[in-house]
């Protein structure tokens, strides 16, 4: 069965608190039909285990996870450039990684949703 792998980002650098980070990824997950795997960014220190069943430590290389995902899986991120290396998988960045007003866009997602 395919999975949806959500890649987190260290949003604390934009002043986003831990609760809002969790809310963002819960909103993303609520729009997914597949089983969710949450892959933490190496600099993301949020504890997601109470909110998500399948959380992968940030120290595990994303490339290793990619090699184990079944066909039909998808990769979702707010703005990770790691998604560019996901040939063979459907991938989505919800925010352009070159966005000039990243913090504003993140706050919009918290307030208004995806």
C-alpha cells in the first residue's frame, strides 16, 4: 500500500511555535488518503509522537526512506528542496522554496488552512 511521507521543516526559525507546527502538519495529514509517515527535518526539535503514529527521526537520511517507499506513495512538504530528488513519486511543495515572504505564507496556512 502507498504512503504519504510528510517532510517537516524547522519552522522555529520563522518564530512558529511548537503547537502551531503540529497544527500545520495535522492539517496536511487530514487531506491525505494514504497512511502517513512524518519524516522530521534534522533541525526540527518538535515532539510529534503524541500527534502522529509514524514519526521518523530527523537523523535518518530522507534518501534511505525514499528507497523503501512503495510505488504510488507521495511526498509532501511545505518547502523542502528534498522533494526535487523524488523521481518516481508524486511530490508537492505547498510553498515555493524561493518564496520571499515565507513567514507570512506559513502564518496564512495556520490561520486559513491549505
